[in-house]
């Protein structure tokens, strides 16, 4: 699930434990305001440009509900499962733009005609499950120059990729950026997602008053006040990622460039995810999106990664004999 493999530091855990004593109370507005102000500083946008929610999944679904009416929904294939499912459940027609190996980039050529008509484009950048950066700034600006197009970019992994297009919000009122504290900040259990957009988009969310749980808000506040642990985690992921890639390449496994805390891999073996699961290693089975020889593995602790590598090695060697 691409979660952080260890708990956040004690400063965060202790503060969350303390606020459990106030679980009988609704979350004080002053704490929500504090979280909003910290997110504003972190994202370098005014707090008025932020919509806060219980996880980014809900924001994806709500965004499609609000903006898909009389618009064609355009997504990548493959893409984050929530994006795909939300598009399928919408009343509007949808179009999938296939991402092709080895770089899994979006091609705007098939969109030339579509962008002239009302459209809603929802892309994850970096992409899940490929781990690739599928959009360039030129791509994004080309899309946004079409006034009938609305673009939502899911930047759930931007802390790993170091690539964000939030600076374009001021220039383009038809752009929205989605982020989360679940991945790089290790708060998957708190479920804090936030949308960054201009006035026209944010006004659409007025009335969507979501009461975030008190412990979640406190966890978010403390995480943003102690960001060094997030930076340390990203550095650890990058170190382990390089080690894993070097190891599996020696096994003849195909590895795709990743700008996230996971890696997409491909073997010559069908049903590789099932074979790993039988031996106690759980990875994401990408067979529905790419084929049964593909799988996505989260970068875990060194011990977890060692177990994965040894198990994969045994499977590959046994199938060569």
C-alpha cells in the first residue's frame, strides 16, 4: 500500500495519544486553522487555496462529481485505482490514454480533438502503479490553455519526485493539485488529504464541511512541525531503492524508473505476485492493469527488503532450473 514502514517520531505519537482524552469533543476550529496555516506554509500557497479532507480518495471522487457534468473524463491507463473507479462510476463518458513502455509518458496527440470540447482530465503524477512522471510542464500548459479543460493532478508522491506544478495555480484557474500526508509523512492511518486550487474551483467545494477527527488533525500539525523525519525517510527510501534495483537487475528482472517509494517490476514469470504471496511477500498485483508478469513493490525496511529480495531470487532461480 506504499505506506511508511515505521511509525512517525515520538513527538507525533505522544501528541496523538494525549488528544485521545478529548475524543468526546469535536475537533476545535483553532486546531483546524493551525493545520491549514501549516499546510499553507508548506505548500507555499494561501490557506484560501486549500480544501482539506479526510484523505485524497474522497477529494478525487468529489472532484469528479462536481466537474464531470457535461464533460468527458480523460484519465491515464494504468492509473491510481481510485481515479479509474471514480471515472467508471461517473455518469459522463470517459477516455483512457494508454501509457506505453518503457517511459510510460502521456501522449497529448490523441487529446488534440478532445481538448477542444468540455473535458475533465485527472492524472496522477508520478503515476501509480508505474512510478513514472507522465506529464511535463509543457504538457500541462498545453492542456490548460484550452479553457474548456479542467485538470486535476494527483501529486501524492511529489515529496519523492521533487516535481510539483502547484506554482501554476495562480496562472490557470482550471488547474487543481491533490496532495496527501499519507505517504511521505507516514500518516496513512490519519487520512489527511488536501486540494490546492484557485478561487473558481475552491468555491465549488463550499458547503463540503468535513469534520476531521481530532487525532488526525493533531497528527498533521505535529508532522508539519517536525518535517525532518519525512526528509530522513525519503533519503532512506532512495538508498534502499538503489540497492533493490541493482539486486533485481542481476536476476534479469526488468525495472522501470520510479519517482516514488515503490518500484514497478516485470519478470518472465506469469502470476509472479501469487508466487511471492505463497512465500509470505505481499506486493501489488498489476495483472489487471499491465499483465500478470508485472508487480509493484513498496520500499520497506531493510529487513523487509532483504526478505523480498531473497524470496524473489529463489523464485527466479527455481524457474530457471
